[in-house]
């Protein structure tokens, strides 16, 4: 069994990966923006199988990158566990490990000590910018909570999750596709520019235009029992393709086929181009968005996706919310084509996809 539960994360990401039987394992990827933990995620987690201490077990929590619409719910989760320990109560959830790249780790991977030298400027930006506070600030808070809970260090990887890193967790093989050296070089350049100019506005701009969160986004290729899933966070399509090629997972001879592809950055047209969908085909395409705060998924993205496939190809496009402009675009694109559109019913807390039913 290889199952994905995509929660209503509004304009963000929050989903469970479940695999193995009869002893099911669980990965939680991202936690959505503020309110998602209280509205749906916490209840979903309470129904997981118990771990050794009787609390619902989460084998791994993965934060793709430090951005509010991915990080806020995970911060709530870790803070609740820590609060219970301070009050000498039982842990509400049994979190075994956390995978998470702090910006400091990524910057220092290429330039040891650089992040510390820029820290005073980051602190100024935190004070002056809501964008920095919502992204970097939450990342720092998650790092601190993880340290206090003994979850730091990226267990099984033993360091930052960057291109080429691999591990296996209970028959789930995990390959890190991004971030790569090009992305890390751009992060380093931003930090060096801030240091040279002694200007916190450089840090602020990097979070306002989302370049730092998106460049640092973790992309994972998961493989279990002959099934595959590509989880893309908010990474750029060109960096995802570069990582796949570097790992020998994508060649020029034919597209990479996966069972499930979560579209990068909620289907934004700014993160992908037509060649991304021509290079990666899937049986299940998933868009996590609500179309409210941002115009996601963009009609161009949906058009590139559909036009990358033959007219008689059978696949499904899944939407975590009913979005009128996306539905209209897919209706127009679906003429004389064989794909299906699957929308999470508003009464259901999650869109559940069991991969492998199309091969």
C-alpha cells in the first residue's frame, strides 16, 4: 500500500504519506499555514496507529522549506509536544524523526561561518519585515523546538537534505532531488551581498520575492513496492529537472514516469515551464491550492500539463479544493482527452489517493 492524504491546506501544502502493511508507516510532509493544524491536521494525526508509548506515531515529519504556508502547522505540532513535556504530560504524538534544512545549514554548507556573520542583519530584518518573520522566523522556531525535543540533525541523513542524498526507511526509499549546488550558490550569493552592503533590506527582499524559501525547497523522490512519487515543495522546475538528471533518474531519451507528482508551488506558472511536464509524466497529478490568496493553479500550468500528454493518455488531475477558474480551464482542455479531474469534496477533510491503480 502506498497512500497519500492531501489535507485542505488552503494556499499551502500539508499531506500524509502512508506505506506498509500490516504495520503502517507514516510521513507528514509540511503543515500548511496558520489554522490548518487546528482545523484538520491535528484531528487527522490523532487517528494514526499508536507507537510504543501509546501516542499516535509519526515516523518522520518533513518540512520542505521555511515558508509560512508550509511551516506554520508543523511549528504548532512541535510546540504542542514540547508544552506537554514542560507540563510533565504524555507526548500527544510520537514523532520519531524530523527532516528539515535550516537556512543557516544550507548557507554554511558552501561557506562555513557565513550565516553567523550575517545574523545581526537577519535579526534586523526579522524585526522590520513580516515576510521574514513568517518564513525565516518560523524556520528558526522549528529548529529550536526540534533541538529541545531531540529531533535535530536530520536522522538517517546525518546532515542537510541536498541533491543526491539517499536513505531507506522501512522499505521506503528516499532520494533527495533538490536543493542542488546551483540553488545553494544563489543562497550564498544573497547572504554575501547582505554582508557586503551591511543592509538588512537584502534579506527582506529575499523573503519578499520568495527566492530564498523556493531555492531551498526540498524535493523528494519516494519509491515503495514498485511505486514512485515526486514531492516538489515550492522548488523551481528547472532545478528539479537538473537534480533528476544529475541522479541518472531522467535522460533525454524518454520522460520520467512516476505514479504521483505533486505540482511545484501549487501550480504557479512562475515555477515551471512546458518542458517540465514534457520531462515528467505521472498517473496522478496533485494540486494543493484554493485559488483565493494566489491565482493557483494557473491556467498556463494546467495547459502545459495537459498538452504534454497524448490525447488518449489516461491520468488524473487532483485538486484539494474546488476552484472555479481551474475547473473551467480543465473543462476546456478536456475536450476529446481521456484524463479525469478529481476534486476533494468540501465535506471530506482530505483527498486520499492510493497510487498504482492506473497501471
